[in-house]
């Protein structure tokens, strides 16, 4: 299993909206960055991801699971980009802010710290474990 981080503007698509999609999940569409798209191409069913609110919040608020692997994104008129489908798994009991992540020396190499604008990022197993503990997950 691999781990990821999905960024979204909560005003556009929030964690509450993701949870309302239920078991059918939601296509993670609209990604138009080649690195982020490459990350999505690597995803497999069952992979987990942090759901991250950008903007004024800048915090990890939930956990999602990849339930649909990379496929063509119908919102891309060029046909060059794709999407994955994710479903909400659980809330993060104590949201983990970007400031919290940056303050932890063990997370200094995390993509969230190094590539602030990348919308879909890999998370190592060690980073996943640390951030999960910070968020009150077991």
C-alpha cells in the first residue's frame, strides 16, 4: 500500500462534501499538473491519502481511500490528464496544520513542506505514521 496527500480548496470541495459522497466516492478531477498526474498514475485501489484543506486553513482534516485507479478525466478537453476516485474513510480527530508539520524535524523532507503548490503528493510510510499520530489516529 502507498500513501498520498490530496489538496483542495475547502470553498470549492471540502472534507464535508467528500464525506457526503459516501461509498461511491468522488472523482479527483481537474488536476492539470504533470507531476501530480504522475502521482495519480501510480495509485492503486486501497491506497490511503490525507485530505488537506488549502487556503486559510492549511490542515489535514481527513483520510481517503483510492477506490478507482487512474483513468481519463472527462473535464479535460485535451484528453491529456486523468483522475482517480477516492472515498472518505475517517476524520482526523485533531487536524494537523502545515505549521505543525513544519515544526516537526522528522517531517522536514515531506513533500508538503518542500513542494507547497503540488496538489497530489506522495507520503512515505514513516511520514504517514508520524502525521497520523499527530492527528490522534492509531
